[in-house]
C-alpha cells in the first residue's frame, strides 16, 4: 500500500524518485567479488496496479524483468552462485491521453532477496524494497504514455530496477568475499568536566582586643 500511495502521487503529479537509464551494459561490469548468477526468479503473485496506469500482465512483467536481470548479472563470472528472487509489488505505466498538466510518470516497486546457493542461506534477513522510475527526457517530459508503448515503458523500468539491484549488492561487498565498505568514523564529542575555580570569600573581621 505504501508503494501504491507513493506511485499514485508520482504518476499523477510528476514528482518523486528519479532513475538513471543510461545504457552501461557495453562496459565491463563493476567488481562484485565471487558473484555469479544462479537462479533468476521473478514472481508477481502479489503485484498490484496503480489505478491510473496502462495494463500489463504478470507474464509480461516476469519476462521483462527476468530479461533485464539476466542481461546485467549474467555478465559476472565469479566462482560462487547466488540466487536472486524478486517480487514485483506494484507498477504504474503512464497512460496516453492524460492532461499534460499532470505530467504522468511510470514507476515500479519490487522486493529483492538474495541467497548463497551453496550454503542455501539467505543473505538479507528482510527483503530489500526498491522503487524506480523512468528518467526525465525529451520523450517523457510530456508523459511517456504519449511517446512510448507499454512494452517500452516496462523495458525501461526493468532496466532501472536491475541496475538498482546491482547498486544495492555493491553496498554489501562482504557477501561476495570482498572487504566491507569503510564506514565514516563517528565524531568524537569531548566533554570538559573541569571544576570551576572557587570564588574567594572575604575574611571574617578580627575582633579588636581591648586592654
């Protein structure tokens, strides 16, 4: 439900998270230790469609996202297999014919889990939730529903989702036999507990001695 509310605002009002869809698949993959892709599973059993959206079938989404994941992670040739499971939570495909003032955007929400295949162990205790959107461009500035087919919108969102998953894995290099990322040191707070100097008191008057 959280994604549905956020995506509805994004789709209807034209603001929210942005995503980079520059094609980097022709470049060497970024280092990811001993990673090699095992099972690449996408499920849509709990998928919901934002009300203002084009239609897309579960089979279309599964095919689009599995293809994008294979294209990105199939490039890795590490020594261990890791299985990636993705549940598509919800989607919004900007429709044609919406008033330009709304400037609708497309969005995709997923939950990701990764397993060490040999150890049969889940590496993230809780599923990683990711929301991606289409990048602003000349084709989408007036709403991608006016310039792109639903299939093209799904291809772009799937590409962005796979890249976001890669970014998340890079944040956890220790899963793949690499040193963990360095964490910023916690700033040291110095407390001064010096006792303030005593305030001198006036000496008591010496009584006069009368002979």
